[in-house]
């Protein structure tokens, strides 16, 4: 591969020719974070031809594009998105669903532009580039081990905030769509855990980046595993207990936390800092109650929950968005933890900041509640038994029971439930009773 990017397209002419297509296509993508706000313009951070665009194609164009939208806080940069665009003179019928549009003017006039990750030839090219560490223009490719050649790619459709490709049922490549300067935790933390010898997390085998931004991570694909969410739902549907699995999952979570604490810095949280965390939770509650008036009757009780969580404690790097869907159970019964990116909507600096481990625990407890609510009638006892088993398993491995500080655990579970209320009200109103039932329970004296 060349050491520098192709310069056959002038960037100042390329973006204006693509803008009309992106203006319509980008907001319709599941991973686009700015839904509900109009797009007012684009700025090109980088353009790299991974496969030359000359000729009939296919060519592969890698773009980092900033999307201008109103309502952005003063002084904050526009969101930057990673795009991999295929370019062909004629688009084969099998790629018809991937079409973005035809360019009417500029250096690529008359060409068809499409989602390049859905083209097996272009997706395969990206894997081959990961096999050969080095540079292509601003892009830098890294690998920790030799990778086998020519693995057939397929794109997964289940992702929300990112895109994933599976290569030959051996590896999975997660491509981050909205990118920020700094190491993405989904690369940083699995690398640290791998060096610490933690087998609960698939170790990255390759990745690529631009500047200080992580763009994609390749990891082993656990093809014989099933995610914890689906396993929990199957358990409920079959009328089976899930406490054995929940207890093992608690132990796995604790092992990950212990390995992160050994591999990366930890510190004690001063009482004043804990009070600041409680104050931040209170502010989020105030904003949520303005957005979802159904919360208003519970605000006094919820505020008392936050006020009670005023003790100090240790903070460290954590998962940051832990729930049943972020876990995989292998055919041997062992649990793995995946997707360390944290909540994508939050700033990267916040996602990388040390936090109490109880935040991850609270996220998993809420996930058991969500699973139980999918069952008709609601199986509250199933959720309670799973929650208790999970905490017991965690205590067995960590030596500390997360229930030992009930005020702190309650505060983080409440903060998560408040977040869920806003999310469900905006995106899935039929699900709003799920977090609201938790709000009612948590607000009670």
C-alpha cells in the first residue's frame, strides 16, 4: 500500500460535490447522533483514497467529515463522522440497497456513491490493510499478531452507534462512526486488560487511527457465544431460573474490575468529590423532569437518594455502559465482557474518567429489571433473584459486596433509571413504564 494518500481529488472540490448526498443520507443512519436537528453544513477533516477512484471502480474513499448543526454548545467542535464510501461508474444490482446517490458535479460527476462497508471487495480491502501495518496518508494501521489472509467479510446489522464487520467468523471489526480526539476506551481498556492477563475480554489484534482518534478495532469473534440479554429472555420465556448465570456474571464483572484496577491508575475519591457527583445527578434529574413531566411527583424522593450518597470511595476505570447486551456466554459457560466504549452520547473525556465500580453494577441491575419487564405478567421476583445472585457473585470475586454501601448503589441505580426515562420517552414511549416502575420504587422512603 502507498505511504501517502492519493491526491487525485482536490478536497475543496470533493466535499461540495458530496454534500447534497450526505445531507439527505447521514441523518437517516442509525449511528448518526444529531437526529432531530437540521444539518447546516459540512467540513472536511481528511480524505484518503484507500483504493483509487480513477476508472470504473470500485474505489474506496475514507472521509472524516464534521457536520454542522444548530444547538451546539458554544466553543465545542462539530461532531466528526467516519465515512467509507464506495465509488463506481455502474453499481451492481446486489449493491443497490447500499446506494447513497449519484454525484451531479465536481471531480466524481456521474459516479455512484454507496456505503462501502456493504461491498465485500471493499470490506475485504480494509481487512487486508489491517494485516499490513503502516500508513496511508493520515491513516495509521497497527497489528499485534500475524493475521490470516483473505477472510470473507459480512456486515452486521445490529449495531446502533457504530458499524461492525465479521471476517470469516474469526474476527470482528468495530468501526467507530462518531470520532473524537483521544484513545477510544474500546481499544484502550481491552489492550490494558490483555496485558494484565484478563481472559474475560477479547484482546484487540489490530486497529487503525488518524491523529489522536481511534477509528476501528479488530478483535476475535466469539462465534459460539450468545449475548446475555437473549439468554435472559429465553430463561424467562421457558420459566427457568437465571440465578446461576447471574452469579457467574457477577464474578466475571468483578474480575474485569480487579484487572482494570491492577492495570490502570486508581485513586480515593474525596468526600467533596462525591458530593459533586451527587450534585451532577441532581442536575440531570432536574433536566429530565423538565423533559418528562411524569417524573415531577418523584423528584423530592429521588433528590433525597442522591443526597444520601455522600461518602468517599475508590474510583478507577470501568466499563461505563454495562448491561446484559454487553456480555457473551460461551459454549463452555464462561462469560466475556465486550463493548468498552461507554455511553457514546457522552464526551470522550468523561467516558475515560475514573469512576466508582458500583456504576457498572447498577447498570447490570437495571438490565435484569428490563429483562423481567419483557415478560407478561411482569416477573419481578425473577429480577430480584437475579440481582441478588449477581451481587453475590461479584462479592465472591471482588471481596467487597456492592450492597455494602446501599446509599451509593441506590444513587447510581436511580441516576441510570432517570436516564432511561428520558431515553424511552423520546425513542420508545411504550417502554416508559419499565424505568418509571423503578423510579417509583427508588423514590420511596
